């Protein structure tokens, strides 16, 4: 999945949370982690979950850009090295379609508290592609000027 949606907007780390999770744990980069994925959660179940989201509650969005110019030897991320831009452009077109499909399944234009771009390295995107993603997100979600936007990246890529 290239686009994920979560309803944890507004949750901030506290000393209690940090103490609770201050231990060794498996590295996972999504919640629920991939080990919890199963065929029991099918498209119909996912569709019902989306449809039942409260329209007034802010959601958080995660946009995955799985491309890098070269791979770091230790990398455990979901990414691949590309030496031309075409696969990135193809992926962005599919991502825009997926955002539209998500919009059709939601009960309305949900407010957004946070958007996180991860990868891979989202600086593989052109400025035009970033604009297109924000335009499409703005058609589907109620984006406000104070939305928290974060991006993880490897600048040399
Ligand atoms: C998901 S990566 C993507 C962002 C960007 N491309 C980068 O390298 O910072 C974000 C973080 O995951 C870390 N990472 C990658 N592979 C890892 C691994 N096998 N174990 C632990 N951290 C890892 C990277 O060092 C980086 O800090
Ligand atoms: S830049 Fe980040 S995502 Fe890309 S290969 Fe290196 S660690 Fe992995």
C-alpha cells in the first residue's frame, strides 16, 4: 500500500509513554505491523472501516515513496534503487489514483492533522509531482494551512 491513514492525530509523546515503550522491540515501520496483516482483513472490511470513520475527527496520512538513487548497505526499508525517473512518475500516477479511490470510500472530506512522507527517499519526487500529490489530497481531504507536514529523506539521493 502506498498511502496509509491513521486516526492518532493529536497524540503526543509523554514521559509515561516513553517509559512504557523504552525497551527492545522488533523494528517495524507501519502500524499495524506487517506481521499482523492477514487475508481476514479483505477489501470489504477495509471499505467498511473507511466508511465508518467520524467525519469531524482529524486523521493522519502517510505517503510512501519507495525509491532511492542508490541503496545503503544496511537498508531495511521498502524501497528500490532507480537510475531514471520513469518508474517514479508511473508510481505517482498510481498514487494519485489511490488517493481518489480512498476519497470515494470515505464518508466525507475528513480534516487532516498530519501528513508524513516516507520512503525510500521522497526527495526523489519532482516539485511538480509533490504539487500534484498535494492537489489530489486537497480534493479528497479538508487540508488546513496549519497541517503538520513532515518528510524523511536522504538529501544526496
Ligand atoms: C525509513 S528510512 C527513509 C528515510 C531516508 N531515506 C533515510 O535514509 O533517512 C528512515 C530511517 O530508517 C533507518 N534504517 C534503514 N534501514 C534500517 C535498518 N535495517 N535498521 C534500523 N534502521 C534502519 C535509516 O537509517 C533512516 O534513519
Ligand atoms: S537512503 Fe534511506 S531508504 Fe534509501 S537506501 Fe538508504 S536508508 Fe534505505
